[in-house]
C-alpha cells in the first residue's frame, strides 16, 4: 500500500477529507456522490476497513450489489466483524445467498478465539475503569491507573495489591497512560477529568497534565500542565498516553489537537514537539529502541515522527494488515504491539517492521476474543511478554455512570509471551 506524505497531503485531498465529504453527501441523501467520494478515499487507503465498509454501503446504494458483497467478503477475510443485518443500506442484499453467507462469516468471527494469553494478575476492586499500565524494572512492581477512582494502584512483585496514590490526592483526576522511568525513580502519568470518573463536573474540569510521582514513595513531585492550543475558541488539550525515551525524554500526546509534547531532561515545562495535522488524533505511541522514531497510532493507521527532523510520515502496510482502532501501542525489538479496541472483535496484534523501521511488513493477531476482554486498553512490554489491561469497561461507564454492580468486573491484566 502506498501512503500519502505530508507534502502530498497539501496537493490532494486525504482519505479523511474525502470521507468527510462523502458523509456530508450521505446526510443529504446524495448517494451517488457518497459512493464516488468513498470509492476515491478507499483507493488512497485500501487498508482502512472503515472506508471499505462505507464503500460497500455506497456500492449497495448505487446498485452495484455484486461489488458490495465482494467488498464485505474482503472485510471478513481480514477478520473484521460488522453487524450487517442491522445496516439499512444493505436492504437490497438481504435475499442474496452470498450476502447471507458473508453475514454469517462475520458473526462467526465473534466465536473465533485466538491466542495464548494468561492472567498476569488481578485487582479485586471493581469499578476502577483502568486504562494505563506501567512496570518498574527495578522492583518488579506493576502500576495500574484508574480513570473512575482517580488513583494509581500498585501490584508488588509478590502480588500484594495496594493504593500507591490515593483517590484524588493532590487534585489527581482520571489516570490514563503511565510509564516508569526506573533509572530516575519516577512514575509519569497522564491525568485529566473525564465524564466517567467519580465527581466529574464539566464546568470545573481541570486541564490535562503530566504528573510526576516518586516511583518508590508515591509522593507527587511535580505537575506539568499541557500547553493550551493557541486561539480564543480552542478546546482544552487532552492527554491519553505517555512514552519514554532512553535519555529520559517524556513524550505526551494531545488527542484533541494533533500534537505531541515533550518534557526534556531537566526541563521545567512541557514544550510542543510536533504540531501537525498529518498526525491525526494521536492515541497510543511508543519510542523505538534507538530513540530515532516515535510511532503514533491515530485510530486509523500508524504514523512515525523522526525525532531529529520532526518530520511526520505514514508507516505503510499491506492492505490486509488492519490498523484501524489501535488504542495502545508499544515497541519491541523491531515490532509494534497494538491493542485494537476500536474494531470488532477486539484484539492484540503484532506488527512487524522493515529493518529501517519505515514500513509494516506483516501483521499477526496475538489475542482475539479472549473471555476476559471487555474493552482492552493500553499495554507494555516487560519480562519478555506483552501485558495489557483486558477489561477497562470504559465504554460501559460512558454510557451509564452507574453500572450495576452485577456487571462490574475486577481488573484483569493479561500477558502474552513474545520471545
């Protein structure tokens, strides 16, 4: 697949530009334009399964029924499930045997369990809405951040569970991505007010920040507010994840404004590292072992930022390697580990990079349809395995702040061996 560069984006519409135009046409009932725009977007990004699904809708609406079924078959081949029976755009396909067969193939993906993950540890407290996960290589302890309870939980090497940072202490809001800088004895965490945290009041929501704690005592050392976006009507920045460079540089995303910040060693404030629309809305990200590249997921694909030049480029991948819906991202020996909770079925995948790190050459599903999955989120590489939060339940609490106790789950962290 050929990606589009930043320079090219200035000369021609991006797939996202075309998708927005297609959506506007669809909302007006102009299905011919919807089909044409979606087809053009899918040609530019043939690996984007959301564009392919919309293309199938456009094909069906345009009377291209054979093509629509073939497109849906392609989605099923890639292991992605959509509820085809609930889609009104496919009403003209309902009586076709090939459509019903494809719909059944997609339904069966919900029963296809892949993987060899085991339970690394549990936290018996329910209703935490965990998001971030960090590991201290010096002590062997894990840390889990809670959005809903506004705290950090420590799981010691021997398995003892305790609150490392108490709920709401020092003004702590919901805790998202985290990293431990073991050499410098600090725990770095993203915090921000979110609707599914206890005590949320929209009008009084503090800004997002990077918080630094002592990795041994839990004492807060400093809070670094995210720099605001310029402009009188700009929305507040929103951090989701943290990445750590080998020199101690700390990278923080801004999912609202297509920016990445950096806290350089010895600096007192975060500074803008990259501000580029090509990033999309950054979600998970990770730094390569040689510290030359920061890889960023934006829920549609993977981008790479050259640390020296700050150039942003797409990381090309074969069309059959699904990159949609990546929330968590980690780097391990020339591969990327991705937690995909934005597509169905949810999965953990390994993306193999070319020797120069510029392309994804292959993809492999490491875990799919695990019985513990209930919106998996972020993950880390530790002890030769990939650890990830299996059941954040974040979506449940966004829909209903008071999830019945019978539906609440204890925290389960899974691990899948990488060696």
